C-alpha cells in the first residue's frame, strides 16, 4: 500500500480548513443580529422605535396633519424623548444597566436640534447644546461611581 493513499494531501487539508472557516463565518453572520439583540435589547428596541417615529412623522407631514415647517423639529424632539427614555430605563432596570452617557448625549443632541429647527436660532441653541453635552461628560466622569 502506498503512503499517499491513506493520508490526504496538503492541498486537501487546506481546502477542508478553508471550507470550515467559511462555514463559521456564515454561521456568525447569521447570528450577528441575534447576538447584538441579546447583548443590548433596549438599544435595539430604541432604534426600532426611532424608525417607527420617523415613519409616523413623515405620514403626519404628508397628510397635512402637521405643518412641514416644524415637522423635522417634532421628529427630533421625539428622538430625544426616545433616547432619554432609554437612559431612564437603563437606570431603573438592573438587567439593562450599561453605560448611559452615549444615550444621554444623543438625547441632548436630538432635543437641541429640535429647538434649532423650531426656532431657527442656531446661533444660540447650537452652542447651548454643545455646552450641555460637555457638562454632562464632565459630570459623568467626576461623580463617584457605585
């Protein structure tokens, strides 16, 4: 019996390894959203609610229920409410505790953009939002952690 017949060649081994890696990648890609949802269900739900809110806002604008002048401001305020609700729920529910500074900053940005769009006074509102975000970052860092 020749030694070549019992053992696979190097090329065959490499092909098998390559196929296994490709199957693992496909398997990981298929579970990507599931894993992200399990790690951060509240963030996933918040994003979905934001998309729904965008659709509702556009529907209200297109059916002339809401004036198109202030429609985007209302959408931005809704985004701020969604972000601040996420912050509140993360504080209230221990299972959902994660760092919340990012959500808080996004909430402040959403609300600030809403005010800027509503009043058309970017000269004052823009810097106020930036100052508020900076203060929130400092307060978050300087307060003692539990």
